[in-house]
C-alpha cells in the first residue's frame, strides 16, 4: 500500500479547475457517484458525505467517524502510524491513528490515489475505473474486480489462491486434491481429448463384444500349458484388437476387456446337454450313484494280513475276532490278493484253512466273502438248482436283478467252475412261462440306454392293458416281451402310462393276472425298475421275519450287496419297516456269526 501524497489528499470535489470528465470517475475525496463503486459513505455522517479533511492531513476523526473495520479486514496499524517512505515528513493524522479505513465492500483502495488529483483525459487513452470498481458501460474493462482481503469469495468463484482455469483447476463444487476429479480438458491434447470424449460410445460396443471373448477365454486352462498353447495364441487376437483401438486414439482400454484379458483362467466349458428323454432317464432313482458299506482299506499290506491270518488259526483254537476284523474291513479285491499272497507265503490254501477252523453260518459267510462277486452268484445259482428241487427264489433274485455285464460274468464263471451252460441248466430245472423268463434273462440283452420314447411307452402300456386287465385270461408272452427287454427308464415311463390307461398299478395287475414263480419274477423286475434297494430290503426282512431265519438268503443279500448299494438298502429298510437293519440282525442272529454280519452292515444308517 502507498502513503498520502505530499500536501495531503485533495479537497472534496477534486482540485479546482478540474471538473470531472465524461466517463471518468471523480478523484479521491470527491463524493462517490450515486450507486457507484469506490468507498461507500460511512454511516453516521449527516447527509451521507465524508467529513471535511483537515488542512494538509487526514480528516480528523470525529466521534462516531469511520466505521470499525469489517470482520476479516486489514489488521489495525501500529499506534505510531506507518513510517514515512523515503524520509519524507508526512504529518501524522490527528488523533494518532493511522491507516486507511478498510473498505466495507469491493476491492482494494486505489494505491496512493492519483497524485495531483484526478487524472486528465489523454487522447487515445481511456482512464480505468478505480481498482475494485466495475467500469461504466461502454468502457473497456481494466483489472477484474476482486473481493476485499479476508472476505469470502463471491458465490460460484474459485477459492483464494486458486490458479486460473488451467491445469489443476478443480471443477465447481470440488476442492484441490479431491479424488474423482477428471483431468481438465486443457491438459489433454485436442486429438486425445476427442478420443477420450469419443471413448464413451466406443466402450459400449467393445464391452458388448465380451460374450464373443468368453468362449475363447473359457479355453484357457493354465494347468496344462502344452495343450493350451494353440488356443491361447488364437484367442489373443480379438482381445488385442479390442484394446488396441482406444489406446491408439489416446484413450484408455475398456475396463471389461482388460478384466477379461487379465482375469483368472476360466474353467472348461460344460459338456453338451443331453436330450430331454436322456435327462429324464438319468434323473431316475435307480440310476443314482450307490454306495457300499465295505470299502478298500488304505494303506493295505497283504503280507501283514496273511501273517495275522496265520497267527489267528495256528495252534489249538481260533482267534475268530481277528479273522472277523480282517475280513470285514477289506474289500473283495483285497481279499483276493490276500488269498494269493497267503498261498505264496505258506504254500497252503487259505480257504481250506478257514474250512478246517470254522463251521456253520460263520464259515458260510466268511467263505462267501472270499469269493469274487460273479463266482459267488454262479455258486448260488448252482446250489439253487443242485439236487432234487429248485430254489426259484434265488434264481429270480440273481437273474432278474443283475445287469447285462454281471450276467455275462456269472455265465462265464458258471461254465468255468461247473462245466455247464447256465441257460441249459435253467431250462432243465424250470418250466412254462417262468422258464421262458429265465431264458430271456440269461441272454443279458436288456436295453440299458437312458433314452425314453414316450410314444412307445404309451403304446406298450396299452398293449399290457390289452394283454391283461382287458382280456379274459392273460397273454404272458406280451408281458415277457416288454418286461425282459426294455430299459429301466423306458419301463418307468410305461408303468406311468399304464396307470393312466387302466387306473391300476402295474404291480397290482400282475398280482391279479399272474401266479406262481412267473408272478414272482415279473414283480421282482417291477420292483427293481422302481427302487432296487427297496427290493433287497424286502428280501432281507422276509429272511428274518417270523420264528426262524433264512440264513442263506440273509448272507447272500448282505455279502453280494456289501460293496454295491448296501447303504441305500439300509435306508430303504428303515423307511419301510421303521427299524434299522443293524438292530434286526442283532436280534435274529448270535455269536461270531452275528458279529461278522454286523461288521459288514455297519451300525450307522
């Protein structure tokens, strides 16, 4: 700031002889024009004017003179006033006060005023308006008006200290350093700015092309680099193209494409979906995975087990507990290895040693566990047809419930061990339509596909109805054709259609139309089609029902299903008879034989 010129400020109204020029602001000390800028007349003076200045100095401050500085204005000057510049001798203002009164509004005071009074008009030069005052209409602007020191900036203006609207200037409503503010347009070159601005519409189609990249990205298993080298090179092409376009234009790559290119490797694509008919068959209860109660033990040491067997059967007496623990916790495959290793180590047959040490149901059950599955079924079939009479129940249980592969293996074992043909043995031991059913089963030619033909199911359901319920008598051959050759999913659909046509269940119609072993064979097929574990649960219950126990049937079902679906059989048993299989075996058997069966079945459901 400057100090008063020599001789003090001019008197009110300016110097004599210098009238204000048109378009020119009055000098300092002249009353401001109405409504104009400059210093507002301080409140408190009569007439709204300034007090007359003292000769050669500041106007004497009267009581209630200049208004106090506004909050945030210039700090008060020192009591002794400001020192005179350049050694000049300016008289101090009356009262000892110094300094300019702070402006009530508007900009800084004119620095030092105009020396010698108001400036004169110079040809070709327009006098600027006083600092902080807007120029009158028609006059070119001088310096932009600035708010007074310490005051808040006008609404909408930048904060104090903000650089002009160049790089770094925050957007309206934001402060310096505030995250999320986009870079200004003045910083980006024109071509790059156009590309960034054009990036918005460009990102959409590129992001929309992501589904085209997805199948390619799904073929990027990183686990097998050798197998995935070619697909990775091929699939990089569309990704590079999608990222290259915006980057060449000076923009940024789309977020979606970058994420697709740098994201984790995708899993292999899901296999093609099956047709509806195949899906219908695969959802059947009987086609679900089953579980056995006996599983292979890990780690397994055949030699160590053979030593334990040898020790348990050596000398007087037999350690049945050791034998039961060893045989009930090994799978059938592991037992076959134990048999071979035992004979290799000791030169003796393990089966003969077991026969010499055990007897009764315990011996039968333990020997059954040492037989392979197909051989055990062949052994049971031979036993059912041996001597006088035939155990048709065993024939039905084995031939009507096994798969084609299992029947083929049974036929091979039967031929190998008994030198007979299984089909011829069945023909010689049975007769009538039941014989025809067993012969059909021995062919191992049932359709095992999962496809379901609903039109065929409806037609064959009508055929069954015509051959049974709607006919006087029964055409057993038609039942045999359908029940012995169709797949289980197809038969389920046929049984459902049969119920709609005849208003009866197929099992009820068979019981009404058939008799004897043929009825038992057809019902066994129907029950296995619907729920195979439930069929075996019923067989187990009947073997223990009543006063005695059919131990041969009990042993056969438990041993033959122990590694296939005995877990599901236990659940079906509890569901139908409201008692666990473990509890029922525990009440109907005893001794080591009971402990061996319970060891195979397991206590849990």
